[in-house]
């Protein structure tokens, strides 16, 4: 956890700029734009965190904004994030199945690709026990690919850590870690900007979609 990685002024401004993008939806994938570019760039607060974990080549390859509210409230069961966004479909061994999310082409890569990534979660609101904090299964990023039908069993066999946060805090975790969140029990919002970073290129002519 990186406490107060983003200042209160920056968080407030980011929330104002991103609220129109979410528009009452529970989540939305975001392009690179003025609202997020400075934070995610190599010299920005999130870019520096990613570089410290993955090395200087780290770059953002996907950004998603989540917004839990009393009107948009849901449970996320134990799971691994299993897909990446790419520019075009090129059939490469080990990559698949393919899908489209928010108009962007996605594919499930080999687990080795996910193990070379890091996910950052920037909290735009305080997040306590009543506000659906992320729960992670400690050490589960070392399990390799976990079938969806086994995710809950494998996660519950490991210690659970609850990721409380204050607005401006950033949590970082290995992308394939097993994680989940409950419904929010509070009356406020729980906005999180989640960014996947990668340092390695993809094989066989595949290219990261990135945020452009």
C-alpha cells in the first residue's frame, strides 16, 4: 500500500473530471486523456509506483473506473483478472478466448503474461468495512491459473487481507491475485481507478491496446 500517493486536491479534481465518464454505470474502461494522463505517465505518481515494481519500461495498458453507490451495488466473487486489451486480433498460441468489452478487443493470455503485470488501485473515496473494500487471498498470485470453478475454494484456503484505504491511497498487487469484494453497506460512493501496468512486449505481433 502506498498511502497518500495522490494529493487531496488531485483526487478531487480527478473525481470531477471522471464522473461524467462513469455516468451512473458500475464500471467503465477509460482511454488515455487529460484526466488521467499526468497521473499514469512515467513521471506521475502512479507511473513511479509501477516503475518501482516492474522496472522503468512499465507503462499503463488498461484503466477501469469503478463506482459503487447505493444504486449501483454488487458483489464480486473470488476471481482472477484474466484478460488484456490488444489492438487487433492475431491468433497466437496460448492466447484465447477472445472477447469485446466496452468496444475494446480483449484476450486471455498465458498466465506468464499476467504474472509479469501489476495492478494499481487509486481510491477516490475513503474505503472502510462498510464501503466494500477489496479482499485478497494472500499468496494466491503464485498459484498460476486458477479455474473459475475453483477460485472460491482456493482463496478460502489462504489468509485473507482486507484493503482499507483513504482517498488518495494506492494499493498495488500482482495482477493474477485472487480477489473479491462484497456489496457496500454504506450510503456513499466507492470510486476506484484501477490501472494495469506491463513492462514486457507481447509475442507474435500482438500489441497492447494501451490507453490511446
